[in-house]
C-alpha cells in the first residue's frame, strides 16, 4: 500500500519510527517531513498529507503532531479526507470500518511507539464495512444541512 506520512516537530520522532516500520512491512512510504526538532507549523504538514491522499499519490495517510488534534483538523480541511485522531487500535479499526477514514492522526506526546504501531496496523488492515455506513460517509464531504 502507498502511505503518506507527515509530522510537525513534536511528532517527527514517532513519524520516523513509523516510516521505518512500515517499510519493513513492505509498504511504499512517502515521507513528507518534517525531519527534525526545529519548530514548524502543523497545518502545512497536515495539508501535505491531505494533498497526497486526495490527489491519489497515497492510498492512506498518517499525520503526527504533539497531540494529534491540530494536524487532524488541518487534514480534515480537505473535503476528500476523513482523518481520525486515535489513541487505541479499536478506535483505529472503527474509524476505517464505520467512517472509511483515509488518514490516521496520532499524538506523539500521548501515545507510545508500540501503541502507535498497533493503531496503524488496525487502520491499514481494516476494510470499510460499507452498507449503512456508506450513506453517512457520503454526507461527510457535503455542506452541512439544517436539521429542521
């Protein structure tokens, strides 16, 4: 699978670990940076992952920042992306199964390497269930409607 990864300065260590691990697993990895502790802006790196996934260069994306929150918001600004910020494999599985998430966000300051790998594995191995979930997922890239 082609997987794009990016992080800000707080997430680069975990991102680098995941890049190596994913390559060992046989995946094609697009490392979009950053690659050091110098302060950078997470919205720029979230946008890079979003562009890679939305443009078809990558089938899935992984975005990492300190908490995973900011970079997930940045990714989700692209209507073609459904980024889920997770802390455990069950959430990663449900993000794929029910929400057809195509980008995973992780908080490097909140999750260890082993748990991050378990989340990524669940994210990559779980197919979208479709069915009743497909109608809801289709609505995610459309403007919100009034509930009246």
